[in-house]
C-alpha cells in the first residue's frame, strides 16, 4: 500500500507522563506511632514540572476517620504553584521484598489545587510488621504517578498496512514461534549454557531465528571462517545461567520476557547482560528501563558496577543520577555493603560519583576519563602482556578492556581481537 493509497484517520489525545520511584525506610519498628506524627520522603519524582513525594503517618493521621491501629499514606506534590489544567493520580504500594504480591492501590484523579492524595486507612500495622512486607526491619514503599494536562491534541494520520492488521495476528505469530521452539522440530543449532557453580545445559534452536534476532549470532553462524558456522558445531553461552539462557531464547522466539524473569531483579540483570552481549536492542531497552525504575539505595552501587562493566552508558547515567540526587540518598547508598564492594572492585567510579555531586570547575569529567584511558594505554608495556586470552571468561576479558581504556562491547572473539590489537601496537 503506497502513502497515496493509505487511508487517513484523525486522532485526538491527551498526552501523559508516568514514572515510578521507591522509598526505603529502615528501622520501621522504631518509628513513632503517635497519631499526627509523619515523615516525608522528599522529592521522589518529577513529571511535567510537578515534584512528587510520599508522606507516611506510621501511627495514623489523627483525623476523624483515622484509626490508631492503621498507618496513613499520602502522595503529595512539593510545588507552590502548578498549571490549573494539570491532573494527576498516584498508585501507593508496600513492596513485598520477598518476591510476593505487593499491596498497592490507586488514588482518584485530582487537579493541581490538591496538595496531596492518599489513604487515611492504608494498612494495619499488624498486617505489615512480622510479614513478608518487612525485611530486616526495613519497609519499602513505591510511588507511581501519572500526570497530564487537560489539553486535547488532534492530529491526522495515515494508516499503514501494519497498523491496520488485527493485533491478534502478531500474537498468534509469537505463540506459533514459541511452539516451534518448545517442540524442537527442525532445530539446527546446539547451544550450551555454562556458568560457574551450575551444570552445563544443552539447548536447541533454529539458526534462522537466532540470525534474524541478533547481529552477533548472525556474524557467528553465517560468516565463513567462524567456528560456530561449521555444521554440527556448538555455540557456547559463556557465564550464562541455564535459566537465563532459556529466558533469553524465549524472548528471541516470542518477543516477550518471561514473567518469572521480569519479577526477579537479578534475573533481569542476567537478561540485560545477554541482550547487551548479543546486541538484542529491544530486550536491552526493556531491561534497562525496568532496572532503572526499580533502583533503590540497597542495589544502586551493584547496578552502577554492572552498567559500567557492560559499558551501558544510559543505565550508568541513570544510576549515577539516582545515587547523587540528594546528599541524604547518597549517604544511605554509602552505608550499604554493595558500596564497599564498589570501592574495592571499581574505585574509578568513586571519581565519577564525586564529579556528579560536586562538578569540577576546570577539568571536565570527559577529559578526566580520557586522561585515565591514555594513562592506561601508555602503561601497557611488554611486562603487561596477556597470555592465553582464549581461556579467559568474557567477564575477565571485559575487565582487562576496562583497565586499558578499551570498549567492552561485542562477543568474546571481538574482545580478544581488541586486546591483541592493542598488544601489537605497544610491542
């Protein structure tokens, strides 16, 4: 169907913004239960110029409808003045830190004149303390806000052939490909998943699917001279947990992330690493966005190290912004075990954190980073030669690349070639 033949239709819409943030509260059992006493999170989100946070009355608000056995929870905006046309609603939740169901509820829609919105009787304290909703005397609250302006926008569009296609056709294609993979018919590629401490697992797939979904697989399986392109050879997924390998293949076939993987933060990080390694852009974007949305003080340092190791600049910047948005939050991050590990394993990140909190007046961060890379390259001499690169894991190779100021993207073969090229330049 050409553009001239494509039918036109008119769309009217109100654009909205939505975001989620979390508030970690330590020592919740020691908080005052006096009615009317509250604690504020400070700013958690900013949407359309409106800044939002949470207000918790652990011992109830104290109003006429309050109950001393219940806690009260409200979303509130910090602005003195907002546009009259602004509307917002919030989802308030207690996060189950053991992986179970969260306790969440949406407020009604309010305009900008309402300073806060929430629930006088949000949850009984007895139904919170001593349950899966509290872990190590820590309570984790979640705030999700949707914000929009009451301005209707109308546009005229041309309907493409793909947009005119019923949505269930694409869903049917996804399920048909899932069946093809699960039944194992006509598979012509063998993959082995290897991870330290786990059994090696053999998986079967279709060469055409892998090549269509991943440019890295395409280069391995179709390029002459590559070992994996030889009929009957195996593709080894190094440093990959068997479950993560299965979830990764499921996404390649269906375009959907397994529900168990989506709910588990660590599984999502494994998926992110695989998506980055094999350059599956759609999966990488989905995992990166979700990991950024789930950041909290406990995990921020680990996520920063991971993003830096993999070379994912967008996620790295998101984590730095989260950690350094306030001195109070940074102090909480510094008190975690993960931050201690960061100082031991990747001390160069401490400079980036300092630069984020107090930007240098003369030497830009980029210049300092470039100076570190030049210094690393200059000190790479004959006494610093690396032997037997083929026996190293991808993680070890990436660490050597980071130490020498080299990019960390690409397959194992690409990383080895990169290090070999640098060694030849320095000898």
